[in-house]
C-alpha cells in the first residue's frame, strides 16, 4: 500500500515554503530565475535548513571541522561521500551533475516532445537543463507535491524568458499525469531525482501511470534504491538502515521489477550507487526504462 510519513509531508511543505520566500526576495530584488536559484544554492552550501520544536524554519551555519577550510576564509575544502558501496573523500564543491547527464541522454536517444520532472521541488533541475544546453523548443513540465514548491516554480518560470514551463500538483502516492496526457505527446522524456526516496511505499501502479503519459516514454531515475537491488559494499547496509530509520522508500525496485514483469515498461539500464552524494549514506542509483503504447 502506498504510504508516506505525515511528518515528512509537513516538513517538506514548510521547507519549500521557506526556500520559496528566500527566492522571492531575490526575484523582487531584480534577479532572474537562474540568479535566484544560484543564491539559494550558495546559501545551502554553507547552511543547513532546520526546523525547531515549534516548527519554525531557520538557516543554521555549517559546522566546519578544524583543518578543513581555507586559512583566510571559512570555506570548506573536502567532504565525505560514497560510490560503488565504498566511503570516499571528495572536494567539497564536487557533485554528480545529473542535469548534464539528462541533457546528454535526451540528445543521444532521439527527439522528444516534452521534458517532465516528477517531484521537482521548485524546478531547479528543469531550469538548469534549460539554461545549460537543454532543449529550448519543447515544453517543460514539473510535478510537485507541495503547494509552495509549485507556486515558487511558477514564479521562477515567469522570470525565465523563452521557457514554456508548466508546474502542477503531483503525488507519488496517487500518481496522475492527465495534465500531460491531454496534450497527446508522442514522445515524452521523464525523470526523477531524489524525490521518491521520501515516500515509504510508492503506489503499485506508479510506473504504469507514468508510462501512459505519451505513446513513447523514456524515463531516467536518480533515486537511492541501490540497497534494494543488491548490497555492493559496506555503505549499502548503512544506507538500508538509514532509510528504515527515516521511514523512507523501501519498494522502488520491487515496484519497478513488477512493472517490467507485467510488460508495462522495458528496463534499459541500472547503475547502482553511482555516488558523490552530499550524504555518504544516501547514495543515488540510476534506473532507465522506456515504454511504447501500441
């Protein structure tokens, strides 16, 4: 049965609302969408968004360990991460550039009529794709659970000249893509990025619903499901314990396999614990699939 802890729904609604107000101040100050997103990214490199017992949100300065910063500025140098089941140390400003990966997959696998992110937050990935070499002649769609996320994404889209973007409510527990299906697209490019992780159990029909949005759907996931498929190192077990403790997703891979077995989708590739996550015990894994409606 599809399920998500109520406390996580509440936390993310409040968190996105707090981030939204931060970016709105940037927009009111004359920033475009790219600049507003950059200001938020800068804040999140040096601060952590936290919620107290009264459910008030605030930015807390990161505690940088001694010796892990520049001598003349409080800028961190290294961070813990993981890849392929192993803990590693990487430069603090290094990360897995998923949006560039998506651009290359989009270009390398044929033409598409639209780009869709499900669980998009404020649309950061969609805006990054648009501004960094992604298609400029197709509509973008972002589905997001929180109302605050949908609203700030719409505001950012208004500050993005030339971008045809639509944002709508999307719930992983009760997936609905009618807003996209009504366009009659032939080929849809879809992705998710560390969003299903927060849903303890997605619905049994999740993949079937998403596969129905166009005649041909290509979907790419970057989700922390690796431990569900195979333990490939010490990090895998730590990751599993982390997900259980937080009440996060435990059924992505089984639901994916069931959709394949039921011939709703065709699984193309899986890449487990590809790494460079800012949380070493929550590594993302890739899953790529496609569907064709005959």
